[in-house]
């Protein structure tokens, strides 16, 4: 009976370590997806000269994950209300902040991007997108470093901590 309990303790501790490591991995994925989505938006606006609603819908279809859901939710809200796109963007980013495993600086960049969304000329929109992409790329470098450093550490600590706890329980 003690052995089964010890095995469960080790497994649970390993799962906790993996869960903590997962937030670092998800942050990197979210940032990469946002950079890709904004690059696609830049292309749609610069070359296709499409309206934001159509561009956001195309991005939502292309991303098909949590980031794509934000773009789809913005489009759905735009269709059903007269709220400016910048306010809808802010609301959707704030709602999704925790599920995307972003930090406050990442959120600030996305909120700053959304502040002037839909308010300027095509050139101003492209400059805004370029600025957001560059800032997100800097955050991505930091997130990748953190992931490489801490994700493996949490996995190992979870396993070792579980084994140490199991030995103590025996």
C-alpha cells in the first residue's frame, strides 16, 4: 500500500512539474502565433488592402488556436455591435491573457497595438503592426531563453521532489 502511495506521489509531483513547464512552452507558442498573425495582417492590409474584419477572419481561420479565437471573437463582436475595433481588441486580449500564458509586458504590447487599430491610414496601420511585431520578437527571444532555462528545470524538480517526498513517506 505504501509503494502505491509513493508511486502516486512521484507521478503527481512530475505532473505538477510538467504543468509549470508547460506555461513557458505555451508562452513561446502564443508569441510565435501572434507574430505570424500580425505579419499576415500586415500583408492583408498592405497588399490586399482588405478591411480589418475580412483580414481578422482570414487570420482566425489560418491560426485555429487560442490566438485565432481572439481574432474570430473580434470579428463576431464587430458584426453584432458598433463598438470600435480597438476597444473590442482590448477586451478580448484582457479576457484571454491568462489562457495564453503571456506576461504583463506581452499583454502591454498587444494592448498598445490595439489602441490605434482601425484608426489610421494604411501606412500608419503597417507602422503600428511592424512596431508590435518587433516588440513581440524581442519578447519571444526572452521567452525562448526562459523556456530553455526553466521548463526542463521544473520537470526535473518535479520528478526529484516527488522521489524525495516518497522516500520521506516510506
